[in-house]
C-alpha cells in the first residue's frame, strides 16, 4: 500500500541508530523505586493511601485517583514505604513521590499470570478494571479509562494504533508489533469494546519489516475488527495527530483517537492478567550508550540503573534526555525515575546534539521550510521579541504544535519553540 | 545570565541539523579559495596581496567591533567571508588602502553599526565595494592583463565589457569579432581551444564558436579578481546550492531574467540587434555569477519565502540589465542588489499578500 505523509515541512528521519532486535528483557528490580504520582503538568495528584514505614506488596495500591485527570498508582516492587514527599520532576513541575525500598517477596514476577477470558466481560467491567489498575496512555499520561469513555460518548471516530516512531532512536512500538502482535491486537479489541470506534487503523512506518507486517496483517484479518494497516512516510512529526490527519486527508484531527501498542499491551495485561500499570517499555539508547536496548522496566527505577544495564556510557554524553529527542525533557540527574510515560532514555553525544552557540537570526528561511504548520517561525520570533504577542497570535502562533522542527533546523540555534511555548503559557495566564 | 543560558540549552529539541550560521559562512569562504588561487595564478603577487589585505582588514575591523560591543564574533566566519568577497570585486593591483577601507566600511559601518550579523539590511561586502567605487573610481576601473596574455605582469587594459561598449559596431559584426578587429588581446590558449572545439564539436553541429569566449571563461582577460575565475565561481556556487546554504530561487530568477533581457534587447554591444543580444557574452563578463550566488543570495539581506525570493531575484536581474544596458559602468549588478536590499520588506509584504489572495496561509 502507498505510504502517506503530511504535505509540507518536517524533518526527514532517513538515518536510524543501529539497533539489535531480539526479545525484550526485564530490567533488574530497583533497590529503591521513586513513584511519581503526577506524570504531566495538568494531571491531578492522586491521594496517597499508604504511610511511611508501611510494608507494601508488589502491585499494592499506593495512591488513589482523586477523580478526573488522576489515576491510581501502585507499588512497582514489594518493600517498605520510606518517604512521601514533593519533588521537582524532570518535566519542570512539582509532584508528590512515594519512595519504596525493595524488601520481601514477589507476587507477580515469580508466578504465572492468571488469565481471564476477557470476552465475557462487558464494557463496565472492563472500564472498572482499567481504572482500578491505573492504566494511562503512555504517550500522554492521561488515565486510559477516562479518555476511552469520553470517546465512547462521541462515536464515529477513528482509532489509530500508532507505531510511528519519528526519531532516529526509539523503536519500541515497532518491536512490540513484532514480538507481541497478538496481545496488541487483543488489546485493541478490548479498547474497541469500550470506546466503539467507527474503524481502526494501524499506523506503521513505511519501512517496517515484512516479517512484522505479514503476521500483523493475518491477525488483523482474523480478528472481528475492522482493521486497516496504513504505512506512513518516515518524517518527523508524522506521529502528531495533526500530521496523521493531514496525511489521511481528514479535516479534523479531533476525530482521531491515537493510542500506541505499548498502551494496548498494558491494557491487555491489566484485563487479562490483572496487572496494574507498574511496568514500562523503555528504549535506552543514543550515541553515548554502549548497548542500546529496549528494557521492560519497573516504574520508579532510576534511569541510571537502566543505563548501567545497557553497558553504561561510551564517551561523554552531552545531554540525557527522557523521551524523544525532539520533544523530550532533559533529565535533571541519573536518579530521575521511570514513569508510566517514559518511553525512552537517550544519552546524546555532542555529535548528535550538534549544539552551537546561539547567534542572531540570519533570515535563512530554514525554519519556514521546516514548519509542518506552514508558519514563519522567524517572523513569530521577531514579533514576540519586540513585545507584540497579539500580532504573533494573529500570524498563526496558535497553530504551532510545539513540534520543534523549526528549532531543529535553525542554523543560528535559536530555541524558537521555547519562545513559542512561553508566549502561549503567558497567554493562558492572562 | 549564566543560569538562563543553561536552561536554554536544556530545552527540546535536543538534536539539530548539521548547518550552523558559522559553518555556512566558513563553507562559503572555503569555496572562494579556489577563486583566490586561480586569480593568483593569473595575476601573480599583486593578486595575493589584495586577497590577503582585504581579509586581514576585515578581521581587524571585526575584532574592533567585537571589542566595542563586547561580543566575540570572529568565530562566526562572516568577517572572513566579507573580506574575501570584497577582494573578489577588487581589480588586481588596487592600492592597498582600497580593500582596507572597503572592508572597514563594510564591517564597522554597514554591519556593526546596524547591530551586528543579522541586523544589517544591506549586504556588507557589496556596500563596501560600492563605497570603493564611489571613492576611488579610477583605481577601481584600472585593470591589468593577466600575465599569460601580456607575457609580463601589470600591463593595463580595459575589461572586454568596457572595451566592447566603447566600440562602435555595425549590426553585421559580432562582439567578439569586433573586439579582435580592434586588436583586443586574446591569448594563445583561446585560439587553440576554440580551434579544437570548432574542429571537433561545433563543426558537426554546423556552428562556430567565435574566438574569445574561452578567454572570458578561463579568465584570460582583464577583470576583477573574482571575475577571472568563472569556473571556480561556478563550482563554488554548485557547492552552495547542493548543501542548501543559499536560497537558490534568487540567483536562478536573477540570471534567468538578466539572460533573457540581454538576449532580447542586447546590452549595448556591437553586433547586437533586437532578439539577438549576446547573452553569453553579457553573462560571462562582469562578476554576474559571483554577485548572483554569493551576494544577492546572502540570506541576511534577502527576503524569506519562495515567492518573495523569486520576485527579488527577478527584480535584481531586470535592474542589473537596465544598469548594464544604459549605465556607464560594469558594476551595475552590485548597485542593483544594493537597491533591492532596501526593498526587501516591501517585497516580503507583496509576496505574503499574493499568497493570502490565492487562499494560502500566511
Ligand atoms: S514548533 Fe511550531 S513553529 Fe516550530 S516548526 Fe513546529 S509548528 Fe512550526
Ligand atoms: S532558521 Fe533560524 S536563522 Fe534561519 S530564518 Fe529561521 S530563525 Fe532565522
């Protein structure tokens, strides 16, 4: 099938860091797990239900959802609750975190998972399990039951299972499609039972291995769902809803519900094996990592542990990034914990970051060519710098998706998207 | 101050394109090195001295500007590039103070006084060259013959363009033949290569390449330093374009419009009639190519946006033609670019307006 792509701008991702595929390993259990209760700026903090000194089992509830935009949090390891305190996260906002130190025996790792036959469950049962097990959408951190039930209220949408990984590093989703296709399709069926999409589209990379694609195709055909598999061109930011919609000639990106295989796997495990969201697939890589790998890590494990399991650093990394190279965040230090939204940990060498001193804008127009929304970033910057945020909004600042393509391309290394983000935050505050 | 800098660094995206403004300037400069070498072969010591003086003066001026504004900017490569471009526009053997003054004017007045790189709305190198033409018109128009043509260094001669313009020609005589008729010096190489090409290639196409064009192309003619190495300039331009360092639309539109007009109306040379202008002569003479790729397409002083760039390039081409056809001097192209530099904001507005009218987005 013909690969589709968005129409203008973006950054080609022709080169991908070499990676040895194979079974995904479980990371070692952390001695101390720092469980962050809030995963993103807008999340509402759940209420802790344990106290310092208390012994907890693996998977035991640590904090209960406080309602909307808040999810249950479970203990990733068996142990003792040592501290409950507010810390500054790598995302730049404050969140309460519960520190559990490893002690006692495992209930999940050793035992075979129980297998429920989910087909006999109805929508309410499933919704209850998903809420109870604290499953969040890995790409956004929103509670899954919440966004699924919102969707089920407004039928006629397209569920996009997005295995698009538009950066030179991460390929977790594609690996999951290769290794756990059955669970992904099953998870998809569970999600579909809850949210009732009009149709389902698997969004895959144009250069996906046929060995991955063929079995997936068969599974999709065998399932009772209306699943189409659509390849997309590998160009950042093809993975954003706006660009997927543009590539599909869909006018309103709001009619797309995007969910990724790793979330579906977590959903599947919650419903079928009764497992809370205490694990996360993390791609550990970048030019300064000795042996890049995908690890199945426990929530709360320090990223330094994962890096060590991948052979540690080779050379001096310039930045450690949590998340993707385009839109991730710099890790404050190596003790930063894995959360349910940590999809990658990258140690980037100076050859990769290609950072350089910021210089004045030379009007080269590279940012204009890179912007997928058809904006003129250099002009927006000029307007913002001369204190005219309203004119910047009139020139399209509101349409900026913060993708960062312009900053990537800027030959004067002006952090354009930072100015845009800040301007919009100020706008909200006004 | 330091703290905000650190924070800026740690903002996504964390990876970048290989291009930086400094790298772009250094690569541009590097592509001019073959030009400098070739002209040094042609003119010997006097050429070397002019190249070095211009670059040194540019560096000193930039250092002075850095010291004044307390912003160290020598590393961004733009000063060296400006120095090289000024040297390229100098006639070989120009007195040392001409390139020095041009470079100082370019960097201290045109660039630094407007707020440094990025804020200058005029191309500094071109402004420096125009400054030299205004102050030392005689020195700037005193050309010498390459030593291969004259046999010795330092024989003065008019450029083919000036020379040809001075010739009264009938319609029946081609510009090159007119030149030769007026015993304009041509090199032995030209005779040999032209003869060879005519025998082996053009005779089969039943065409004939007149003598003299080979000289024009390889630089065996009097001219500015950068003009003499047309092939090296063309090579450098290819590098700039293929690395996407410049806005290709500008030189393309400029050369296309200029060439078309020259073909249609002629550039005031002997042997030209309506629809029979000698576009090849017009385009190989003068530093058209150098100005088109290295100065008109300079990002800072040109518009942003495809439509605006096409409009801008086309206007420069048309204006250059007007200056060349009816103006007195060969440097009309430089003035054309400077004039259009001033109009950049209007051009951008016009292009945006057009796009809006067509229903596009701003
Ligand atoms: S961050 Fe905004 S302005 Fe920059 S390229 Fe992306 S959409 Fe365009
Ligand atoms: S890419 Fe950077 S230097 Fe070039 S026009 Fe945009 S903001 Fe200016």
